[in-house]
C-alpha cells in the first residue's frame, strides 16, 4: 500500500510543471483582456506552445545569477567538507550545546529573521539549509528542524520587513511616486509587530516539534528519507575527534565568508547614504562595493574563499579541481528546481498575466465600497492570492502599491497598513509556494521533500496567516 501511495505523488518537478501549465491555461482564458498600471495600458496574450516549452529553459536564463551562485556555493561547500573542518566543527558545537539544543534553534532563527527584515534575505540562505540540517540531525533532532530554522527565520523577517528595500522600500517608493504621502515610522512599527510576533509563533512551533524528536517521539521524515539526508550530509559521527589547527583556521574562514556575504548584500547606501563613499574601497574584489553586491559577486567570493580553504586544509592539493567539479555536479538538481520555479514567472511576464490579475483584483476590491477593517481583511486575502502569481516582493509592490495607495489615501484610511498588507501577504506565501526558488532549492539541497515541508508546516502557516490578518485588520481600522 505504501508503494502505491508514493507512486501517486507528483514530487517537486511535477508540482512545478503543473503550476506552469495552470498559468498557461489561465492566460488562454484571459486572452485579449486589457489593464492599466501607472497610466500605461497593456493586453494579456495567451501563452503559445513555444512559450510554454521554452519557459523552463528561459527559467535558467532568468535565474542565471542565482544558479551561478549555487554552483559556486556547491564548490565552496565541497572544499570545506573535504577538509573535515565542517564535520568536526558541527560535532564540537553539538557537544557544547548538549542539553541546550533549543537555544541553538532560537538564536539562529532570530539571526536569520534579522537578515529577512533588513534586506529580504532569501536566496542567500540556500547554503545554510544543508549546514543546519546536518547540525540539527547530529544534535539528535532531524533535518526538518534545520530547514525550519533557516526558512522560518528569514521568512518571518521578510513577512515583517522593516527597512527591507526590496519589499517595504519598493512599496513606499511606488506609493510616493504617485503622490501619496507615507509615514515610514508608522509602517516600520507595524512591520516590527508582524516580524516579532511571527518569529515567536514560528519558534514555539519549531521547538515543540524539535523537543518531540529529541524525546524519541519520531520524525515526520520516513526512515528512507532520513537515510537519504544522512548520506548527503556525510559522516557526522566525530564526537571524540579533536579539531586540528588547520581545521580551526578553515572554520574561521568559513564563517568569515558568510559574514562578508551578508554585510555585502545589505544595501548600506539606502540605510545611510553617507556610508557609500566609505565603502568604495570594497569594489577592489568584484568591481562592486559592499551594499551593491548581488549573486555574481557572491559567487566570485565563495569560489575564491573555497579555493583558499582548500589550499589551507587539504592534505592533497592536487585534488582541488576534482573536488570543485564534484561540488558543482551536486548542485545540478538544485538548479533545475530553481529554473523550473522561475519558469512560471517567465511565462506570466511574457503574457502580461500577472499585471492583468493584479489590476483587475485590486481595482475590483477598492471600487466595491466597504468599511476600512473589512477592506483591510479582504485586501490581505487578495494579496495572498496575487503572491502565488507574482512571488517577487518587489514585483508585487511595484504593481500593487501605485493602484491601492491612492484609493486608500482618498478614503482617509491607513496607507501604511495597505503597504504592510502586501508585504506580509507576499512574505507568508513565500514560506511555502513552489514558485519560490530558494525554498525549492534549499529543501532539495537538504534532501527534504517539498511535500514533507508542506505537511509539517500547514498548521503553522494557518496560524501565521490568522495572526497577520488580525494585526493588519486592526491597524486598518484604528490608524
């Protein structure tokens, strides 16, 4: 019976292809429909057979920067793993946190949430999935706890984005560009409430499950799935092994690599314009200064640091090239998932379906005539639906805010709340949508099936949705 049941499952690739076909069908139904955004008129065009067939291939092109970064990350992780430093470091961390595993989950999840709320940390987390999955498994929990620590940490931060320029920043700029005044302090206050509240809910949910696994209550993953995970992570049974001096050096360089990447991704000129000149020197490495890095820059940095770590920590340096190629090969399936996830966005852009659906939905809701609190609640539900079609936070903000903000301002309601509605709705959906590349890629890297993540997180997602809806509805009613 179990075998028959497993045969019915689509799997990650099947889910992504199905989503692509559904979007194509919707474009056929909406063919010829017009819309107006920012004073420009557009028309929906039905997806052609060639566009559908080409979408997965163009997904590689659309995600080329992330794919290049993931390949470089694979080479980096392979070199670090080959030194034995990562295994020894994880074992030492687990020994040090023996009996205090829950504090490890809380601290790491909060650090990821800071990255999410400040600069929309998402694709940058891919490399942490396998690292945290291996760490939590060695600590007596399971890979899902590690994935949840990364995904829910960064995800709840994005849900409550404060100074995140790719979500709240774009939404505020889009609103002001059409003449709507925005009280940024008020928007940030709402964001903090959403961020901290969502973080606490997610932490409690994750800790409850982690304690159950630690107590021998069993993992949601099957024995076969756990075996696949452990095989991918390598041998973590180093509880009695002492770290060598070279391994310690490699671990410090490993940590330094991620710290530099995070600092380089934070948009410092947006946070403080005066910082830009002070960071100009940092362009010597990739040609782009800190605060303006993107994935090609990060890929260069990871590959460089991987080679340095390999040169220091490998006893046989002649194997560096072979290890690099093996690490790149390990990432092929992950990058196929990322490309397929992007294929849906490519098709919607080609057909103008995303812009049309945003226009029709938002204008229909704002013209309906209703109380402020009811509008806030329905607007939240609407943007959850729209986020499936436009998973990009900046893309949704750029499409929605210029339409919603003027109408909300004219009604005398809270523009700041309407901005956080689209940000929070998009952040919620990006905790589970299969069109989100870093979720699918990260889970694939950690060898945790997507359907397992959905099954485990569904109650949490409903709780987060209810919490966000209550906060935003109340804010729309009283502000």
